[in-house]
């Protein structure tokens, strides 16, 4: 009988392919090797059309834009509702996600609806 794969793990595995060619300031569920930002860091723009559920841990101080269409994200003791948010993260900080259509932009660009 084939082993059922968790959606979050499958999404993270797919995203590893996208992240392999650039420095990242975060890792997902301890599966991605952590790299510090450098002067040539040009940012990451990532989308996941599927449900994304997992913890993202940041490896450097950064300002990021987090946008998602439904679900919630927990960050710094508060719950972020669907929409667009600009957040400042510290090295070692985490973002717990249970979202759909997740989009994360580093470095942060502005949110059109300024939530």
C-alpha cells in the first residue's frame, strides 16, 4: 500500500526546487538548509496554489510581505487574517501558516490594500 504524503511536505519538496538557486533567509519545517542573507541577495518571490500548512523559520532579520487568500498565519503572538501584511522578522523568528495561495516576497514590496 503506498504511503500517503502530507500536503505540507509535498509543497515544501516542490518549493525546494525553486529555492535551490538562490540564498534564502528562511527554512521550512527544518527541511531547508539555512543561509544568511548576503549583499547579492536578490529576493525570493514564491507562490503555492495548494494549501500550505507548516512553520517557516527565519535565519536573518528581514522585512517580508506575506499575502494569502484564505486561512491564518500566527506571528509574534498575533493572528494574521487573509490579505496582505508587511512584517518584520528577527533571526530565529517563526511564522506558523495554515493558508491557501500563499505568496511571500523578499525583500518586501508594498501591499496594495495596506493591511
